């Protein structure tokens, strides 16, 4: 290759085909449901084996994961507002 460069074109969400967005959302939702079922079965197994302390720890981890997901969602939604508060526009563009 003699110095040829390839350009990477970024596509906005509005330009992305609907089926592609739907597939990505479906995959993320399916993974979430599978993980939720795995956690549920682990909790059921821990209860059956009389591991109450481990079950409680699993419930706390699940609660923390939900809180972390909620915080992540808020940060994503409020990204521009937060960046406007934290730094000036000039610093953000440089």
C-alpha cells in the first residue's frame, strides 16, 4: 500500500437503519434477561443449600448493579448538561 488512507465514516443514530438499532436493542435486552435468570437460579440454589449469608450478598450485589446501571443511564442522558457545567465550551472543543 502506497500511503493510501482509509476514511472512517461515522453514522448518526438518525442515519442508522431501524433494523440495526432494533437488533442491538434486542441483543442487549436478551443478555440482560439471561443474566437476570442466572442470578435468580443462583439465588434459588443458595436458598436450597441454606446459604443465607451468600444469598443476602447476592441480593446486595444485584441491587448495586441496578444502581450502577441507573447512574450510567442518567449520566448518558444528561451528558451535555453535565459537560456544560463542568468545563467551558472552549476547553471542550480544544
